[in-house]
């Protein structure tokens, strides 16, 4: 519920904050429905995913219904908000396409990956902050930049959790990124530090159902090369950039960032 937390932190007294949160969460849930179909995921937050339980067709149609309802509701508030939300959904969709494209091979381009998550994950979080700013009459880029940076940091943290937490804690299968063809930042950094023999072995595990021995090997290599510390530095870079645009009265937004970092690290 990060998106809603940001809206209430920025615009707690606006008459439209609750409605804006509902709209954004509808869009977020719709994107998850479609994402699970694309990734053929069977779990979502520890429960059987909609596509696994009711089939891909029903999951896609439900996602379309939620998108349609969200766009109708946002049109009743403000045209500027509608444009921002529509642009974020466009970026989200382009990010999803880029994610599929990058999954065709083991991507080693860090910039491509960061751009993809900026669109796929951060765009809607950025829109949440920006729209909340408009609700309080602040049309500056402050909240847009904050939302963009915290969104990217949020996704990189998710990448870390996939290779450090177990299934029960995550509410989904751990190490699922590699199986789904997602060479996330930990894997990009790991590959670049490995010797040729280990690189070849890691590539052989790409899009493969991993057994416990293979997972243990990846964990051992991640620890050996201090990969998590390297990735955390990237998170801190975006966190610091987000905090740098805030003013002294934005304590709630500082706490949201701190809680996000402390809870997962």
C-alpha cells in the first residue's frame, strides 16, 4: 500500500485523497493480475493467484474491468490528474513490454534494467506522489521526483528479497526472478564479479526450475562477492536523492522512506 501511504502523507486533508487512493490501488491490482498471467505465477501474497485459480482469460478480463473503472473514476476528479495517471499506465505497460523483451536473454545492461523498473514499477508510485501534490496545490516536481526515486528503490529492494528471503516470508516463491527470465540487479552484479566457469553455470540456470542445491550455490556466491551490499548502495543512492528534494516539514515522507529501508534490510 505504498502508493496510498504517499497520498495520505502528502494530502491528508484533501477531500479527494481517499478516492485517489482507491483509483491507484485499482490500477495497481489490475497490473498485478496481468503481470501474473505474463509470468505464469501461481502465488500472489501467499495465496493462489487469480490466473492459477480461475484461468488466464478471467484474470485478464478482471484486470481490464479494474482499469476501466479506475479511468472512469479519475475522469470525475480533475483532467490534470487524469493525464498523469494515464501517462503512468502507459509507462507501466511499456515497462512490462521491456521486461518481456529483456527476459529473452540474460540481460547485463544495468541501465536498461533500471529504465525498465522506472517504467514498470516506479511510474505509478511517482504518479501517486505527483497527484497528491496537485491536490494540495503544489505543482512543482518535488513530489514527482520523490515518487520516482522511492519507486525505483522499492523495486530494487524487492529484487534483493527474492534472493535473500524464503517463500513463507515473501508470500511467493523465492528465487522466482531467475526462473522467470528476470536478470535483476543482484544477478547482473553477481555475473560481472564471477569467473568464466561460474558465469557459464549461472547462465545455465537462467529460466530453469532451481533445485535446493542450485539455490544454495547462488546464495553462496552472492555472499562470497558481497552482492547484497553492492545492490544496497544503489538503493541508498535513490533514497538519498528522494530525501534531498524534501523540505523540513515533509517528515512523514522521510519516515515512509526510512520504514521501507529498515523493514527490509
